[in-house]
C-alpha cells in the first residue's frame, strides 16, 4: 500500500521523548524563539487581509519581497530578485533543493550531529546520505580530512550548517574557505543552511554567501523575526538554480502565502533590528545556562557562538535515560542521538526560554545527573 520511499523514513525521535512529559513543563527542547513577532509585523497581517492579499501570488514570491531580500545581502554579492526564491519555510526550500539537485544514487555529505531533516530529505530524493563528523573538541567544525575522505565519484553535494543546530557551533573563516575549496576542486554543490544567520554572539555573521558559484543559501524569517509558525523562508542562488528549484517549489506548494509575504516586506523595511534585540537576551541566557551546566559534575558544556542551543557532553552510561527522567520531571530537552550517531553522549538544551525557566530546568537536570552518577 505504501511506497518504499515513505517506509524508509523514520519519524524524529524528538517527539517520542516529548510525549513522556506530563502536565506543565519547562520547555528547553524546542527550537524557536520564545518571543513574538514585532508589533509592526503583527499589524501587517491584519493590513494584508484588509487590503485583499488573500489570493494566490507569484510562484517565486512577490517581486518587492525578492528585491528586498537581495538588497539585504548586497554586501555579500551582486544579487537581484532573480537570485531569490521565496519558499514556505526553510524546510520546503530545502526539500525543493534536494529534489532539484539530487538524483538516484547521488551521495550527499551532511553533518553529524546535524539538523534532523537533512538525512530524510536526501533519502526522499533517492540520494545516499553520507555523514561527516563535527566534534565538540573542534568547536563543532568539520576538518578537511573528515570531509575529503568521504568524497567519491558519486558525491553531488555538501550540506553545511552554521550557526549550527543542535550544536550552536559557528564556522570560522578558515573552515569556510576550506569547504569552498573542496567544493570547487570536486565540482560539488554547496547547500548552506543559515537560518540562524544573525544570531552570532562574538563577531559579524560568517557566511558562505557570495563565496562560491554553485552555492544554494537557505534562510528563513522564522528565527530572525520570531515567525516560526508563519512558515516563510527563501533561497538565494544563481538565476539558473532559481529557475530549476522553482519548478519543484511550484509543483509542491504553488506559491508562498500572500499575507505572510506582505508582513515580511514590512519586517524587512521597519523591523530589521529586532533580531539584535533578541540576540542580547539570548546572550545573557546562554551565559547563564553555561555557568549552571559547568557546575554539574559529569557535564561538559560547550559555549555556543551562535543560534540558541547548548550541546553538552554528559558522562553517564545512557544519556537517553537521563533525558527521559528529566522530561518526566517536567523539563523538556533532547537526546543528542536524535541528531546523529556521533552525538549519543550529548543532550541539546534550548536557551530560548526565560532565565527563571533556565534556572529551574538546570536544577532539575542537576538532580537527575547526580542520581545517575551515584
């Protein structure tokens, strides 16, 4: 009855863990800002509906929105609206990219640990996922040896993610250059997931954008303007890529949501600094969570340089059991193994939560870890 394609795809293990929670919980598990969109953007939705933006729009997105996105990144390249495709969230953009670039048997390198959609999307496109490791010891950046040793004659693309989910790692300039050089040497497509582009704490954004001709840059309004439920993203790439990926996009969703596009135009014009206000809150919460985790025996936290996740290593026999017990006591977090084989000793915490919830959550986590260590 069902296709082999769907039978070969497993549901994310994250939901199974969260289903253990009972009653009110402290949510340190989900990957979304705990803020709401700027007031001017919320009002724009009402304006859009009143002004009649309730019909189908252009498949590739409103021309004005595409132009504003191109202008936003003008420091990184000579982009125009023709280089931009507006998508239904970064997720749909990523799926359309996979279906446009990857064919049966093509190998695609993806980070492990990495975002839970990468491997299934490669498989849905009938490609072969090939994991490359990113380790805490190297600030969750890949090495040239680990990447190059996995490239074969079947390799078609490399997926990169910086700032990273679940790690919070940010690639430095040398790592970006190394990956671009490898892609050039082996004539590979680079697919760069940069939805946390502006959520970096110690520098200006470091990006692959503008550094490689065969780059597909994927981003979203979700994190920058706290619009996760609005499902609006975009791709920046060559005109040829926009045309080809645009075909899959059209036959999947027809077009983006017109009211959301109207609101996104307002966001880019009038609320461009909002992400920096959120970032300062996240910075304080990051520092708080790091200090609390550092004081727990058996826990080795990383200090994230981007996004809003912490990915500590926990020195217990079974990290999943620690997570289950923590969740049962009302604190949501995610076992590292949900993000890849290389992350079984890790747990992902989101600090997109209030300082009060972070303190209470870390107190519960400390109690659980101490019980497992004794």
